[in-house]
């Protein structure tokens, strides 16, 4: 499980027997057949050659070593009996991903001054690993590793220390036993210092990536409980499955918790397409955007759940079947993201970037999972885990962008609602508050819960705009509307923090204020009549009546008192005109409460 990459090669073996003497024609046919076989099966094994160790780079022992089927017995304790022991083994071209028992033999010469090395099986899950290194003049060096190793020398890695003195030639034997191989394993010889540095770097990266994914999963799960957005729930479950699956892949359960049940290794990977599919169906609104892709995604979800029991019933096939459904899930996600982005859903750009980032390492590891290619990198698990971490971050950004978009849409809706509500509270002709707004504010001012002092400060002025009917009949409704608008504009000049004006309908207006403003209003209302006539409406006038909160706790009674005084003022003005007197004294008398009312 090293991060160092080497070129991929197939494993080679030695032919079982030398060919018999043949004629020139037969020899030509045989040569062509061997050439064709070499082209068709480039992994055919040949005799192991001695290779030189180099402290500057890992040495790929699979490339020049020989692979054998493992028998019952173990290797000899010295190099003298090794050749005879190997002769009794059956060489093979490559491993079977469905599991088996294999020996790798490699011959390594150390021309350097470095004596401390690490034999590192990596790039695949291996249940049991046994390593023996034979150096002339030294006792056999052995260590056990693998998934079931009780005390590995390096965390999250299979490597073990060996000593190959400068100038020595070592026989390296590596036995690998496993019920399945996730990919074709690789075995490297690495200088100890370089290996320790690689282990530290890879372990930190792996734990950081797992921690980031877990943090994002828990954070979005917390958001789900507040919003009940199912996309957040599916994302969280998707990421928690990834943490569980990759945690087992990196042997956190085996090396830290001593839990070694391989049957659970691929459960999380089978659940990834389930929650991923549910996530992007919900997040991208796929049923509306592309019903066909939604149906295909649901089929893959059902297929993943149907194949999940293979983890317990057909373990050697589980990793290949999980690879199948995961590959389909990634392809469906890419297609869904593209369709959704084309449909104008802006957060899909983060979604698409997430799965493009995941598809890059997936294109390396998934073909290797089913044996289509040899493992092309030293630590494919770490590469794919980093891709998953990138996927987690970008999907979190996609969710955040969706929340931002929804918040903006919500603000726009609220603005439209506020505008609509304001329209219901505003007179459409004059632009000042209407009867609905008047009733609401007056009820609040006279509410039973308010103190007597607050209610006693209420002042209500009811206003009747004189002359409107005459102008409508004589000059038309357009001129009458102009009179209403002009009076509303003049009336609005009375507004302040404690004073609000209203049009109640027709020629009726109202002012709601406090008694502290009574003197100001008594002086301003007659002046409004003068300004209105000067604005081109000489036949208009203003009749007013005031009522006080101290007179009653009822809104209706307050309106009734102000109305009666307004009509009294109107009658007084009419009588004054008939008698040839001014209107102001009549206004002052009619708008003031009668003695009996005050009592």
C-alpha cells in the first residue's frame, strides 16, 4: 500500500520444459506461435533475473520475479535448498482475483551502501502475507503481515523491515493468501528511510481525508435535522458509508479495533450507489429534469441492494460486483449533472465538478478491480480516497449553493409577498394607507392589552372632502380623481412617527395621531383647505371631526364620535355659508367635543 508508482507489468514464468529438436519449417512455425503467444499473453513468466536494489527508487519485485502456486510446505531456511524447493512449485502467469495462495520469488543484489530495506506488498487487500529473505551467511529473516496481522510494523501498510548488507544478494520470498484480491498485488523493495517517510505522508493524508469526509457528513446531518431537506440526509449517509468503507479498506478496523471480518469490507461500497443515487435524484430534481435517468438510477439502486448479499455469500466476487454498480453510479451521476446544468440549475456545476474529480481516480482503480489492467499506481486506495474527499467537498459546496439559491428565492418571494401585502394596505389611487390599514392600526391603538395612559393619548380625526361629487358631475371623474390625489398629497405632509393618514373610501379620509399633536392638526387642517383651493379646486373644502381615546375603549365608538363631529362641522360650515360667515369658527366648534360627551 505504498504511494510510489511504477509502470504496470504482467507476471512472467519459466516454460515447463525445453522444446524438442524440429526441422526448419517446424521451428519457424513454433517461433511464430511463440511470438503470437507472447503478443497475446504478454504476462507469460520467464526465469527470475537478479535485479539491483536502488535506494533512490522502489524496486518492483513482481516485474522480474517469478510467481508460483503455493503448496502445503514452507520455504527452506537457507538458500542452498531453495532451487530444489522452487522446482516443486507450479509457476503461473498471474494471480486470480478471486483468491488463492501464491509465492513470489525474486533475486535482489544490493550494490549500494544501504543495508536497511523494507519489503512492501501493496496495491491490494491481502489477507495473509509471509515474507522470508535469505542472505548467504545470515539466518533467515521472516515477518508476517497482511489484513490479519496482529501487530503490523507500519500503520495502515503491509511492509516489514529486512536487512540486505551492501554487496549481498538476497533471495526474497513472499507468500500471499487471500479469499480474494481487490487488484493484482505489487511487491516493492524500498529503502527503510524512504518507506518511513512515505508511510507517514500516506497515513496523514488518509486520516485527514477520512476526517474531512466524516466532518462534512455530520455537519450536513445536523443541517438536515433543522431543514428536513432530504438531499442533506442522503448526502450525509453517502459520506458516512464512504467513511466506513474506506476505513475498512485502510485497515482501521483491523489494525486499531482488531476487527478482521472481511465479509463486511464491501457492504459500505455496495451502499454508496444507493445513497449517492437517492442524493442526486433529490438534489438535482432528476425526476422532473430527466425521468429516464431517474429510472436508470433507481434500477442501479435496486441492483446494488440485490448484489449486497454477495459480501457474505460469494466473497470472491463481491469486489467485482461492487465495482460494477459503483461504475454505473458514477456514470449516471455525470450524466445527471450535465443534464441538470443544461436545464439551468446552477448548483449542478459543483455537482458535476465533484464527480469529474471522482471519475479521474475511479478510471484508474475500477478497471484494475476487475483485472482489466494491472495496478498502475503504488497506492490506488489513497488516490481514490483523495478523490472521494474532493467529491465530498464539492458536493458540500453544491448543497451550500443550493441553500444560497433557495434563500435568495425565498427573499424574492417574501419581497413579493410584502409588496402584495403592502398593496392590500394601500389605496391604489392616492398611494396612502387604505381602510384595511386604518382598521388594523386603530385596533392596535385601542387594544385591550394597552394601558389607560396609552389609550388616552389616541387622537382620531375623520375628514370629509367637500365638493367631490359636484366636481365628478360637472368636470368628470378624472378631475375628481385629481382632487383626491392632490388632497392625499397635502394630507401626507402631516405624517410623522406618531401621525398616519388614510383614505377610507370615496371622499372620506382619516388621521390617526396622539393628543400631543392636536394643536398642530387644528392649525394645519384649515390650511390644507386653502392650499387645495389654490391648487385649482376652488369648490372643494374640508370637514373634520375629532375624537379622543379617553372618551371610550371601543374603536367603533371612537369612529362614531369622530364621524358625528365631522358631520356637525359640515353642517356648521353649510350654515355659515348661508349666513355669509367664515368657515373656521364652524370648524373649531364642530370638531371640539360637546360638554355632555366630555362628561
